């Protein structure tokens, strides 16, 4: 990836693998658009009893995000499994560390979206996406959901919302991301990439 190539940061936490699969599909959507790249990043687990120190590089999967990944992105896709209708603590912990970016307005006017996975169909998909939207708005980002021009949004019997891509993982979190859910992830990635390029060009012209 060239240092000059704009990129969409796909930042997620995944416990059982479904959110990571969704992130990869969003990345595929991003990279189907010419002139922009996808950058996959994850966050480390957190402990309820102490602040644990994890290895700087995870054993597998995407590397851990740092603030520069977020500062320099042209767009952000934020992904998490649902935890009682909200994002998981590890992702919230990272978001809570971004005050310096907020103070400098680093993310203002950059497009963003969210995606999630739940064990049950009514287990908080929409509330999780809406609560993930809140810190993005505080950062001044431009939120982009999934429009109903994506007809898969009407056809799906599992995941998929206008607030963002979603997945029904099942009671044991072992249900694979199906074709409709994958299609909506790819569509969301494409839309985010197109918006990122348009707004990136506008910011460059304003400089």
C-alpha cells in the first residue's frame, strides 16, 4: 500500500470469528473500488480484574490498531459482537482512548459505518449499531448505513439492517455468515469506499 493511497480502516473485535469474517467481506467491498485500500485492524481483549499487557502482535488475524491507523484513515468501519445491546468492552476501551483525536478534530467529515453479530435475531443488532454510532458522531464523522437500494436488505431472513451490516450467529455462535449477510457486508464496503474517495477529494481541494 502506498503511503499516499487513501484507506478505509476496518476496526473490529471478534470473539468467535463471525465479526472477523464480516470485516473481511467489508474489506473485499472496499477493495473492489479503484483508488482506495482496506486496512484491517483489531483490538486486544481486556481483563475485568486488571489492565493486562498483551503481545504487541496477535498470534493470528489482523494486527492491533493504534491511534495513527485511525488518525490517517479516510473512512472507518467499526465492528463488534453484541454485548447486552452494545459494543463489546475491548472495542469500547479502544474508542475511549481516542480523546486526542477528538480534541484535534482528526476524524471530522470522514465517513463511517458499523457492523455487528448477535447470537439471536432480536439480540440487540439494531441497538448495538445505534450505540456504536454515538462516538462516531461525537468525532464529527458522517455515518453511512445500508440503503434499501440494496435489495438483499429486503430479501434477508437473518442479518441485515439499514443501520449497518449484521449477522445472526446462532445460540452457540457457530452459524456461518450466509450469502445475504456477505452481500450486505460487501455492499457496505463499496459504499464506504465511494464516499471516502469523494470526501477525501473534497478535503484535498480545501487544503
